[in-house]
C-alpha cells in the first residue's frame, strides 16, 4: 500500500518572479483558473504533505522485513494504519502578475510565499496575492 502513495509536491521549489510557463511545465495544467484583480490564479489539487521517496523506501523495506518475519501477520496491523494516514489533496492557488510571473502561492488558504504588496507587479491586494472574494471561492 505504501508504494502507491503519491509523492508530495514541494511548493518551495518555486520562486517569486518565476515564469508561469515554468510552473506549468512542472505541475501540468491547473484544475481551473480565476482572476483576482489584475492577477490570474491557477487552482491545483495537489498532495503537499507526505513521506519523501527516501522515507517511503525505508517504510517499504521495513514492512517487507516485518511481513517476512511474521509470515504476513504484520500486514494485518500495518494496513489500517496506512489507510488512516493516507495523504490528502490540498487546494493550492498559484497567482501570477499580468506579466505572467509568480507573485504568490497559498496552500489551503495559508500563504506559502508571497511578494510584498509594494513590490508586487500588477494589482496585488494583499500579501497572499488574493482578494477576500477570490480566496472565499475555494
């Protein structure tokens, strides 16, 4: 079961001022897009929390050893625990200025990174890059 868990997306790989096309090339097409004043925001459903590939490999190796030494009985205990700790999709908003450069990222409404309002190109209304009306849609 652990092998099927999706890898989390590290939102800190993206930098303010990065071009939209670069973000799209890594994340693919967004679920939808919305306008927020002069800024446009792409909406993604992503796994942002979870075990890294190295951690996942360690868990798989440990589970395999436990299964071997307990003749599979460890799976009876581990499977419900894995189901309870299943990764959850998060709504992530990635907003761009009119020149298509990254100005903010929010994960479930919490700012991950944002350009200060005074420095943001375009019409940013807050440090998250979203007006209250745009944020309330998600």
